[in-house]
């Protein structure tokens, strides 16, 4: 099983209609990422914001991968699909509606970079992104992710 498949296995997915700003998005991400962990909301939020100040985590096509290194034993991931794109940076060209958020262990830089690269490659597929955007429920999104994971397993 590839690293991306492993992360998709543990990923929670959510669909939101009420997130209208990057600030609100990051607050929701911090809230979701601290579930079942010993991390605090403020620590996760602070680390996500600190990483974002180094450079935008927007990768194009309406996709962003906010992420940070933090004291976790294993990668934690959340996928959010937004009903409306939000302004993700000062540039109006950077508007996101698909969010892959990651918390990665501090000591494993190679895993972190490989995972970001794998997600970026997955998001190069316009048909896959369009399919994801069309789904209305968290159950449909989860099934779509599971199908993607299964297809990845068959092709490897």
C-alpha cells in the first residue's frame, strides 16, 4: 500500500457550505485535526498559519494543501470540499474549494515531501477533481476516496 493510500485510509472527509474565508477555514481545520489527539486547537492553528506565512499552500485548480510539521506520531489528514470557492491568498486567482489538510510528524521530512507530491499528482487529474466537486454528501465523498484508493492499489 502506498503512503498516499495509507493516509487516505485514515482521512476524514467533510463538505461545508458555511466557510467563507481562509481564516474560518483554518479554524475549522484546526478543530477537525485535533480530534483524537493530544494537540490543542491554538497550537495546530498557529502551526498551520506559520507554515502558510512561508508561502501559499495553494497548488492550483482550486486545490490547497495546508500542512505543517507538528508533534504527532503519524500523519493526520482531513479533506474538505467547499460549496463555494474561498479567496485563498491576496491574489484573486487563488480561490480554493478542495482542501487536503495534513499534520505530519516533525522528524520525517522525506515522508512529508513525498506525501505532498503524491497529493499534487492526484490533483493533476481534472476529471478526478470534477468528480469530487460534484458529490453532495460526506458519504459520497468517502466512497469516491475509497474507490480512488482501490484503483491505486490495483495499478501498483
